C-alpha cells in the first residue's frame, strides 16, 4: 500500500514539473542572433547558447559563449524566482551570485552583486509567441562608465533541446573582471 502511495506521489511530482516546463516560456534552448544584438564594439560573442530548464520554483541556467579571439565563457546556476541569491559557477570557478525575480510570465529580472552592492542587472523578456528572448544587461565597465548590452536570442525547436550547453556570456566575462 505504501509503495502505491509513493508511486502516485512520484507521478504527481513529475507531472507538475512537466506542466511547469510547458507553461514557462523561458524554458528551452536559445541561440544568440548577433545581427540583431547590440554590444559595445568588439565584445559581441561569435556564438552564444543559453539553455534554461525548469527547476523547482525557478530555473537551472546554463550558458556557453565563444568570442572572436577564441575565448570561451561558461556559466551555470540553479535559482528560484524569490529574489534570494544563488551561486553562479563559471569555467574558472565561482562568479558573482545572482538573484531572480519574475515580474510576469514573460519578464525576469536578474541582479548580480559584489559584496552588498548590485553591480549588474539583466532584464530578460520572452516574446509573446515564445520564439525570441531579449536580454538587456546594464553594468559598469572597467572605467566605471555604464555599459549596456542587448542580446537577442532565437529559441530552438523542442527536438533540439537536450543536455547541450548554453550566457549572459558577456556577463560571465564581466563577472570575472569585477571579482
């Protein structure tokens, strides 16, 4: 009898996770469209992939980028949409923590902190049709001047989503700079 209850609980848990994956427009694999994106001169990745999976009350985020000079950046984290900080891991260790807040079903605000100060914010918007995600990141450059990047990502078809890797990759490089 207990085994039957456990099996039902597992099935309900899996069904809930699958339902949230289908209803969360952020879940999927996105590839940067450099021609639609706006970066400071020479900083746009040659290729960038972001993969977002549903995880509890938030997401598991993975990103990979390759720049014109061959430098690669990777970042990964799991965070809830509750505004609490989560650790971000990169290809060379820990990056700045991120906190996520969901404003509505198509808008997520991400804040990156150093010490007790917010050093970068990203506004992630998924289009109504779910085919495009735009990530607008505001941060400070090396000179202290404001830097804004706008990454436009095209969502890949569901059959292409897998355990591939997918960044606010400019942010990954930025986070290493400010550490």
